[in-house]
C-alpha cells in the first residue's frame, strides 16, 4: 500500500494589519508570515481497503471531515476525480491548537501536497491553492484562506486580502521565542474583539 510521510510547518505572524470589513463578512488583511521549524507529522496511506480514516495524537480533535486535514483530502479527490478509496491519515500534533500558528491550515496544505505526490496527480501549486475546502456541513465552502495559502509556501510571505497568493520575502534566519497564553482563542473570537474595540492594527501577533 503506497505510503507517504510529510510535515506541516507552523507559521508566525511577524506583522498583521486588519483592514476594512468586506461585504461578505471577511476582513481585508495584510500580513507577513514566516515558516518556522515547529511542525506536525503526517502519514498518508492509500489502498487500505477501508473507508477514509483519520487519527490524531490529540484525542479532542475531530477525526472526520470536520478536521481540515481530512476535509482537504476529501475535497481534492472530489475536485480531481482521483480515487481516494482506502485513504488513511495519521496526524501527530506538535503545533499548539488555537495558538495562532496556522496549525490546521498547515495540516490541510500538507495533505494536499502529499496526496498530489502520492496519487501522482501532477497538479501545480496554484491548482492546489484553488482547492475548495469544506471543513464540515456547518460551514459554507471556502477556498484556501490566506493562512492556508501561505502554508503552501515554505518561506516568509507578504499576504494581502484573503484571496492573495502572497509575495515571497527573503529574511535572515533568526530564533524566535514563543509564549502562549493558557487561554485559547478562535480566529472568529479575535475578529469580534477587533470589531468591538475598532482596533485596526495588531503588531506583533
């Protein structure tokens, strides 16, 4: 059975500008995101003869299409017509959850890249970025978010607007110290705070 092991690298927001709110409810944003060595490990296997299975080292994470990694796999197969029967995804989490490090987005992007190789699809990066992901039935279909698009690029990147692919930057290697609050915040909660306080800039994130 074909097997591929890959890693999903976390992203740091070196700067983040939250701009105008759009008519669809999303905000225009401009950010500089940097790939760091902190990463999740994924193991993809096809041809198991069983329905899609998803396992995570964190028991509280969903193990079905509500997980972005599984959602990415299902959607890629649906959009390309590829045979993903018997697909198994094993996710070993090291990136903290709900910590603003784009862990879920990185996992989704790693699955897209990995399946592209494992199934021999030969899709270019821009085609992978255009994959529409449906995390669960509770959410409407969305294309890769700015963070997920950046997760496809292994370097520092300037992003502007949710639909932007980004402009690569060349930054010198440097160590980063990350301090995480004991509280976790969803992105939607952060934007609710921004709307309440009329905050227009957060630096650093």
